[in-house]
C-alpha cells in the first residue's frame, strides 16, 4: 500500500476517480498505484504537481535522481518539461534577495499567470527581479529558431509574445527587463543561491533538454560560473523600456 499517496489524496480532498480524470488514465490504474505499484515518471510528475507535493514524498524509492549528488548539485531532471510546475513556483517563492531569468523567450513561464503574479509580488516586496530575454530582431534569436527547427520568424514571435506577458511584472523599481543578443549555451533561472540550469543542445528544443538544480556553495564552484555569466549578459543588454 502507498500510504503516502493515500494521505496526499485525502489532504487534497481528491478521489482516485478525480486523479484518473485529470491524468486521462483508467481509474483501475490509480487504484493499482494506491496498492503500491510505481507509476511511470510522467505520471509521477503529474500527480505530484496536482497534489502540490514533491515526487519524493510520494515515491521516495523511485526518485533517486532528485536526491542531492553533492552539496552543490541538488537535482537533475531529464527534460525541462519534467520539472513540476510547482517546483518552478517554489523556486521563485524561495527568493529573499534576487530573482534572475536569462533565456531567449521563457514563454512557458510567461504564459503561467501564477508565475507572472508571483514575480510581480516578489518585486513589490523589495526583491530584485531581473529578466533577460532575447532581442527578437537579433541574429542569435533567429539562429536559435533555425537550430530548434521551428524557424526564425516563429522564434522571434515567441520572444515578442513573452515580452508582452512579462511586462505585467514591471511596475516596481525592483523589476527590470533587458534584451540581449547573446549566444546562449543554457538558460538560467536564479532564486538567490539556487540556480536552475536548462542546458541547450543543438537541434533540441529547450523543453526537451535537461535541467540541473545547483546551489551556490562557494565562489569557485559551478553555480558561481553561471551566476557570473548572467551578470556579463546583463551588463551588455539593452533595457526593454528603452527599446519600446
């Protein structure tokens, strides 16, 4: 029996039929999970997101890759889409000083109204929120669209859509958006000393590429390298308010 899952369902006031409907699976499948069968990873992530808990709380024996490999490497996700949405929210919620986003479009975040509201709230609370998006007219953005096989016009349109949505974060002197024309080897999502690194792979959309969760523990460690990279891009980027 999976008592952890049973208790989580009770706390969320959900029945097995509710989970089956949300995940588009047979109710008998959910009952098998409650009896102890371990779901496929995509179902584990979806259930954890639905119940607003960590996957490890429900299936600790099946989530070794979430366990800290070292003091710095906290987790490795095989794909960005495999990172539960609740993890992104907790990540940005945990910040008390600094939130930094460096990507080309970040549309998956921009389209999440809850994330946008959270970023705006954090900025209003006095936390620095710095967002770096690709300049939609930059050659680097066009090249990334070609590399991902979606085409330069589509990539540029994604950035423009994201810019429109991220504008809702502005309104506080603690929030700023800048545009960059940098070749990105990874996207960076910072919350104080915690950094989610979405690696880029040629010919692979960012959503399909791995994400590494690092915690900065010392100045010469890997996380510090990515944080320094963020600062270098920020220093050379153009203010979005100046560009519009």
